[in-house]
C-alpha cells in the first residue's frame, strides 16, 4: 500500500469516527419533557415511583397513576379525579370499587405561582368559592406554613364530589403549592335495584384516608412530612 492510499484511508476512518460521535451525542440528549419541547432542561426528577420538582418530593402509591397532563389520565368519568390546570394528577386506578357507583378519586397538585406571598397562599379561597371562605385550620413551622379548606365538594346532574384543599407555602424559596383531594360518585338511587353495589360511607372513608395519607407523605427540602393540620 503506497503512502497516498494509506493517508487517504486514515482520513476516511477519522471522518467516519467524527460522524459516529456526532450521531451518538444527538441521541443521548435528555428526553423531551411535557411543556419543554427542547427536552434539554428537565424540571421534574423521576426515581422509580418517587417524583421531585426540587421543592416537593412524593412517592406514588401502587394503586394510583400519575399524570402531568389531561391526556395521561387513564380514568375517564363524569367527575374527573383532578380538575384542569394541574401540575400533577395522582389518580386512583385500582379495582376495589368496580361494580359500584364510585366514579373517581385523586389528588390535584398545582404550583401556584400567582399566590406569591405567604398570606395569599394560605388564605385565598379555592376557585369557585367566595371571599367569605376561610381556611378551617392552619399551621406554621420554621420551614413552611400550611392551611386546609375542609370541604370543597360539589354536586350536580346526579353526580357528587367530596374533598379538601390543602395549601403549602415553602419559605426557603417562597413557593406556594395547592393539593386538592377529590372522591366522585354517582347517585346510587339512580340505578335500577340490584344492578350495582353501593359505594358505601366506609368505602368513601377508606379511599379518602388513602388520599390524605398521600398528602401527608409529601416532603419538602428539610425532609419534613405531615405538613398539614387536621381539617
């Protein structure tokens, strides 16, 4: 092999290596994140069933799904497990209440950038409620403060929902979060006798306890949990 041929082969090998390195770099970029088409800066860290946005951290229970947009919520019912505008929706997808008038259950998690002060975070009435609506309980600690609006239920057209709204103000970065629990069901009396089982008050208490346990398991950077007073 003469010198020119050898040099030409070396140049070709180097060129191929550069191309392969470029392709490898292109396809090992961070994956796209909903709401972040570029996909290069992720604001949510997923570690198995544990999720963190850098301020709050929570773990998804086994019989729940987690969505970051409406299309990811795999439970479809007249009363959705989370109202629109959520940052995360934790929704029940277990089978304990199949064949009953149970509809859905979930926790809506929303970062409230519009409630930028501690006072507005804790005291602003839930959406759809008038200015006379005040928290049923509050708590204050070194790293955070919190409040609870004890009953933010709704009803209509043979359907009803019960739940509570929890607000959390994290002092380290002046951030406000809102957590709304919801359990929805249809009117049992609207069904012909014997066609379904009743979603009983004890059933409702059991699923509400699951939602509350999740809310109280949420942690902030200090490691503290059980952040909310009793409603």
